C-alpha cells in the first residue's frame, strides 16, 4: 500500500516540472521572435519622422509667373494718399418749395387763353393766361365815367370863371364849380388806381380813357422767373382768387433741393451750412455743389433715419424733380494712409480682402489686408501692407485665378 502511494506522488511531481520547463521555453521563444518585429517598426517610424517636410505653406499662397504671364500684371510701389473723412447718402432731387409760387387770378372770371405749358421756362412779368373779368370791366367803366365827369367839370369851371369876371355869377357858384372839379379829379385818380390793380399800365389806362373803350381781358403774369411745374387751367374754366388748385405753379429752379434720409448713427456728423457734393445718375462724371439747409428734428420710427435737406445750385436748370442722387460730405480732416488701386484689391470667397506682393516682380505672394475708405480710385490699407512695397495694381484677379488652378 505504501509503495503505490509513493510512486503516484512522484509521477505528479515529474509532470509538474515538465510543464514548467515547457512554459519557460515557450516564453523565451516568444520573446526572441517578437523583438525583431518591434525593432523594425521603431526603425520605420524613425525613418518617417526624419523625412524633410514638403514646403506647402509657401506654395499655397505664392505663384511664379512666366514672361508671357508677367505682361498681364502691372506692378507699382504702394504710396500714401489722402482719404477724406466723409459720409455718404442716397437721396432724390426736388423743387425748391420755398421758391414755388402758386399763381392765382386776382379776380374771378373765365379763362380766355393760355400762354405757357408745364416745363416751360418763363420770365418775371411774362403772361401765363388771360381771363374775361367782369370786375375789370366794371373798373374800366368807372374809369371812363370818371374821366368824362372830370372833363365836364373842367369845362364848367372854366366857363363860370369867365362869367365871374363880369359878375354874371356869384362867388358861391364859382366855389361850387371848383369843388365839383376837385371831386372829379379825385374820382378819376381813384378809378385809375383801381384799373392799375388789374395789371394795366399807365399807357393802357390812357388808351382806355382816350378811346372810351373798356377791355375786360385781364392778363395774369408770372410773378417770378422760373419753370412752370403745374398747370390746372383750360380755356373757359371759371377761376376765383385763392380757390385751389392754382391755375399755374411756377418754381425758381436756379436752386434745387436734395432730400436724403441718413442713418441715425450718422446724423450727429451733419451740421447746417456744411458743403456737400452731389452726383446725379443722369449726369455721370458731373458734380453739383450745395450746402445743408435743414436737418430733421426727429427720427423716423420705422426706418430709424433722419431727413437731411440740401440746396443744390443748378444755374443751367438741368436737374429734374425726382432724379436719384448721391451726396458726399466731409465731416473731418483727411487721413493719410497707404493706398492701393481698386484693381489691386481682391475680395476672396470668405469675404477677406487680399493683395499680391512681390519682391522680384516675378514671384507674387497673396497677403490678407484690412481695408478702409475708398477715394478717387484707391482703397485705403489699414493693416497688412507698408508704403514702398511692390504690389500688383492691375491683374490681381488673374493672379488669384492662376493660384487656384495651380493648387
């Protein structure tokens, strides 16, 4: 019994020793086999890291042009320019309503004839229309009667004066004749004044008195020199003083208005009397001078804008009411800064502004800049470029397209 137990325990011990030896040998083989693989991976990583980086940063923003391509690009040094501190706004031309006159007839009557149309330029005193006026007829009839009475009292006074010399009449009768004559003279003067109120001249009045013929045609002239902007008259139309609409409206067009709505934030920069320069779409390249005469007292609650009205000089009377206009006003001292021609600044797809800088006039590098004002064909450069640097002033868009194709 005892020997069998001893042999069994020895077998178990022997098997355990063999298993441990096999495991140790397998671990050693594993470590020997994996070491070359790890070393190769590390070597490959070191090789990759040791490779020189490709110079993509410069290639992405630079391009070198051939001789034929250089002919399409103009290069100039950046120079300083004055950029005025200005405010701009869009407005419209209107008539100077302070110089607009509604021409009514001074007395009632029916229109006989018209002598002007809308758009006509008229002079002060020029006839606009005539009416058949019963009031004028009455005044002229009174004038003729007063002239006849004066003539009668003049003859009567002369006759009584001769009779008084021979004591054929009394002094009382002579004094009465003098009184009647003075009254007739006063009535004639009053009658002449009444007819003169209708626009008749002294020559016209003398002719009426001499011919003993009344003319009921009342002439209505233009009170100012200007342009007819409205006509609401027609032959046969009965018109009365002050009864709208006025038969004619005449406006002095030597001075026109420009009405503009400026942003609320810009309104503090405007002052009465400031000089303005106005450009009209209908007259490209022309500049009309004026000055601010009115600034609105309130802000429009819907648009948040303020009315600014300017008087514009128009001696040639070229402007028309309703024309679109742009006006520029200087609100401060000009700024002197680097400037690049408009053709040398490119707006990229992301909204940034770029220029093309070169040192050798062959390789061009795109550079992002911060722009400011625009004045007389130049764009102000606030950041990103210095005076004296060479830039492409013409052909910048060509460079941008060429770079896009190259990349």
